[in-house]
C-alpha cells in the first residue's frame, strides 16, 4: 500500500502535474534547501550545489507528468537529485579538489554507524586499497593503524629507520586516499549516505 498522504499534499502534487506554476513554486521552497545541503556536502562548492538545485527542479518540472500523486514526492525528487549528482561526478572525472572533498566525506562516513550496508561497502573498499600496497608499506601501515605502534616501534620491529617508516606511512596514506577517491562507486556511497541523513 502507498504511504498515506494528506489531502493538502496530494492536492499540491495534482496541481503540479496539471502544470500549476504556483504549486511548483511552493514545492521549490519546501525542497530547495534540502537539495542544496547534500549537493554542497558532496562537492563543497556553493556554485555547484546551486547549479544542482536548479537543475533538479528543471527536471522535476519537465517530468511532472511522471509524478504519482498517490505517493510522497520525497523519493521521486531524491531520485532526480541522485541521478544528477552521479552524472556530475562522471563528467568532471573527479578533479583533485573534488577528490579531497570526497575523501574527507568518506572518512566521516566510515566512522559512522548510521547504515550497516554503507559501512560494510566502505570497509570493503578500504581493505581493497590496503591490499594493493607494496608489502613494506602495507606492513608499516597495518602496524600503525591496527596495532597502534609508534613510528619508532615500527622501525624497530621492521628493522628499518624511523624516517623510512614515516615515508612508508605518507605514501601509503596517499595511495589509499587516491584509490578510494578514484573508485567509481564512491560518489554513489556518499550520496546514499547524504540521502539517508536527509530523509531521517
């Protein structure tokens, strides 16, 4: 059964379907901040987030005949936003600044328990990155991250200098960061998290 809608909400959707510009303007005011918020969370760019918000509503208006007045508008408008953002990331090919922004978001997401599925997928991606490291770098990284050893302790255990350990860690972290941010599914994961948070 479809979720129960209030008469006012259903009436608003019917008006939009029939091309009522005033009703559409009302929906715009209700949803624009939400769309802007998770677009900005993803891109860290006010300009891109504003562009995304405008494009989403253009598409919503163009596809208004696809709206089902028996269902809430939120899932439909989120789907449009999802498709636009994913398309955006594919077009820009994840430039350096976006890579950094996405990595920061990934780190925040990896440390949350909001969604077990996302947690599992991110951990899987993280482990894949670690497995791609050369043996020495992987060993140093795991001793630091998993066993919480200091650089001096790692150097002693591996029989290398402390400076070499530092270099291994710097290069390992950079490699993992690049691996994750260049992964084509990352944008989807982050966006799914943003949609989850906005809908909660």
